[in-house]
C-alpha cells in the first residue's frame, strides 16, 4: 500500500459539517463492529478467529482510518468557517479583572484590588491552598444582540469547578467548590443568559473558578484555568459547544478506546505467536489508552493528588514499553539500555514521592520531555534500521509516523485553545496505524510461510513417491537377483551332473572303443558337453583368448576338409582386455561350428575367409566362402532347416542378429553381430 499523501489530512471544504460528522460516526461504528467480530463471544472456534482477522486486516480496509481523519479535517474546517461566519454575531471576551480569594463567598469581593488578566488564564502560581479566583467580565449588549431570541455565554475552557453570575444573579454552578476535581477541564460550558437580566450597557459577568495550581497537577491542561468567553445567540453557540465537545472529548476518547482494543489484540497475538515486540506494543497501547483517559478527565474513586501521581507514574512505563517495542521490532537488544529505561520508572516514582504534593508538575514536565526525546531517538533508529534491512517494515513505520504528524498538525489547527495540550489523538492514531500495518505484515509473512510449507510438503510428497518407486524397483531387482541366483545354482547342479555322469561315460567310450568312428563321435560329444558346461558355469572369456580358440579349431577342421582359410583379426583386438560372457562365447562358438560345417558339407568351396571386427560395443564375425552358393529353388526356405534357423535363434538370444547372403555360383556369406 502506498504511503498516504499529506493532502488527505486536509479535505475539501465543500463537504458540509453535518454530513462529515455522520460519516465519521458511521465509520467508527463500522470499525467498532469489525473489532467486535474478534471478541471470544462472537467467535466459535479458532478457524473463525483466523477468518475474522483475515477479513479485518485486509489491506482494502486500511484507508478507513485515513477516511475518518479526512472527514474529521473536513468537520474541523467547517467548524472554523462556521465560526468565522458567525463572528459578527458573537461577542468574544479575552480580557477580565481577576481577584484571588481565600475560602468561599458567593459574590465578587467588593473593595478589592483586581488585576487585569488575559484569557485564557492558567493558574501557574497560587500562594496557598484553598484559593479560588473571581473573574469579572464587563460587556455591553448591542441592540443587535438584545433583539436575538435567546443569548448564552460559552466558556470555552474552565477548569474545574465554577460559579457564574450575571449582574449579581447566580445562573450556573458546576462541580464541588470545596474539593474541585479536574474531571471537566476538557468540557466546554454553555450558560443561558436570561433576557431580563441583560442591560444594553454595563453588564457584569462574574465567574468564580475553583481548581488546582499548575505545580500540583501532572499536566498543563489539568490546572485551574478560565478560557475565552463568547457571548452570542444560544443556537449558534450550542452548535459550537457540540463541535468543541466532540473534538476535545469524543474523538480522543474514541481513539483511546480503539487503541485499548488494539492493545488487547496485540497481547493476544503475542501469546499466540510468541513475538515479544507485540507484547511490548500491547502494553504500550493499553497504558496509553488508560493514560489518555485519565488526562481527558475520566474520574477515579481516588483523591485528586493520587490521580495526579498515578498519571505521572504511568507515563514512564508506557514510554519505555514503546521504546522497547521499536527496538525489538527492528531486532535491536541492548541490555544496559533496557536496564536504564527500566530504572527511569523507579526514578520518576522516587521524584514524585519527594515532590508531592507541591511540586508534581516540576517532576512530570521534565520527565515528559526526556521520554519524548527517547521515543523520538528510538523511532529514528527503527526507521533507519528498517530502511536498511526491511523496506516493508520501514513503510509501516513511516506511514504511522506520517499519520501521527498529520493528526498532530490537525490538532494544532483546531480551535481548542492554547491551554489544551495536543497530541492525544496523534499518538492513538499512530498506535492504531502501526498495529494494522504490523498485522498486515504478519499476515503477508504467514501467507509466504504457508506457501513455503506447501511447497515443502509437495517436495516431500514427490520425494516420498520417488523413494517408493525406487524401493519397488529395488524389490524387483532383488527378486530378479534371487531368480538369477537360483538359476545359477541350478545350472551349476546340471553342469556338475553332466560332467560327472555323461562326461565320465563319454571319456570311457573314447578310451575303450576300438572303432575310430565311435571314438571320434564320442570325442566330439565330449567337447560339446564341455562347451555346454562352460556356458553354464564358466566365467567371462577375454576376446583375444576366444579368437585364439576359434582360429585353432577352424584351421584344424578346414585343413582336414581341404579348404584354404584366410583369417583376418586385428592385433588390437587380440590384445584387447574386453571380455564376453561365457554364454556369448558358447553360442558364438556353436554358430561358428555350424557355419564351418555348412562350408565343409554343402558349399563345395575351396577357400574360406573369416574376419572379426569390433566397433564400439558391437562384435562382428563374417564367414565367407567361394562355394556354389544356395540354389534358387531353396531361396526362401533357409530358415526351415535346423542349421540356419538354429544360428539365427542363438544370435537372437544374445540380442544380436545373424544375416545370410548367398547366390548361385557366388558363395555364401554369414554375418554375425553381437553386443559385448
């Protein structure tokens, strides 16, 4: 959200005051209803709380406070313009004759030396206890005023109890003169002036004010004071009083109440989220709301001095909590500084105890300035650190500070009188704005964290799926390995049986038979059996060793058949360390034997060429002869014989292929390609 423009605090003067007031009250009602949705009675469970917080803290509702402040500004401008328009019909008295008296008395003391004073008059010095002040205001009532239906006197500020007389006749009495309490210092007074008591010239308005001197109170606007008196039509002054009451009491108390709810919400959030700075913020907001209520005159069943002491003692903890909030929020923690801030609260208590009851203001005023400076330094440090480390938090702090500055400027522009200290609405507005900004920030961080958690959960699910698939694959591999182990074990058993039983019997035939034919066949059968046993149980064979075995066997068989042999195998292949499995060696040997048998039995060839090559991972064996080839009538029937089909079947078992190329009179070529 963009930082609010300062222009938004000075609304357009074209909006009427009544409409602005109604809109402001409606806005506060909506804000109060939004906070009521967060009460435990209105929320059923934690999910409803989460939804309500999300609904309330949605960034779209942020401009509500700015709109309310804009309406407030419009209202104030309208009030000032209304005051200017009615200035001609209102008589303003800012000078009076004042007399300090001791004790009671119901009439302006005659024969005393009165001193001229300017209004508003703040009781900075009174000689002793029980002193009141009589003010005599003299005025003439022009004919334009006397012709009005009803006149009234507007006391813009009177603190605290007072007695009012017109031309010697008692008209109004407020408070207890014997024990005045500063509970109505912000409450303007309106007294109707009976037409029968008014004279065209020489009217005397006597006002006796009962209050406490400045040195005995905790704040300037709680001392005995009489402000400017305005005399005019009652209807016009009544509207003036209502506006003044709303600006002095209504809006500050409403903002203080909202600030209190914000403090409670911050404390609840601190307990749930375990964030210490929210706890400090909640304490500061709650403490400020209580302090603001006391300054605005909320009465307590305590003696006046105890109330002033409470105000003076409550201000340091509130300021210290605000400073600690700013420090913790930006990640700063200085133990010695925090200890010093805590000791300040103790020093203020000691100072108040020593200064009471005659020097309360002399203790609270310097400490208020010191605490204000500390808070300003902490705010500057927070904004500087937030600018360096977290721009969103900087924007939140800058927005709250700018809002407070705008409201403070608005308070200075209000016709509240110089004796009323501004800043109450500014601090409350800043606390509310800061809370909503932090809530939005926490909501944003929560959404980001939720997205990260969802991404991690999705990644964990993907990893779980991958692990599951991998486990299934490993299980399949283990099953295959188990099958291979069982197969290998069975092959070894078969090979052992062949070797021990059939091999021994064939060897016996070879050595005991007198028939050469039988001995030869038995020897061939023994070689085949040994080859089969080697295929079942043998280890991998080096390619060079296999080529040597094949060459010696083929040369012997072809030489016996009278066929010339050309053997072509590169030396690099003979010296190669590549190996082929025992099964591949056995099947290749059998294919080679079948091919040589075909050359000797069917081709009628006189020359046979055998070449061996290796390309990448493929092993290629080519057997070519110059025989008569395969007749045309046998074309298409090569696979029907057991020899050709057996060779192709063996090659296929090894994931290879066996191709036969032949033509009548052109010999036959067999190409065997196997993967190593």
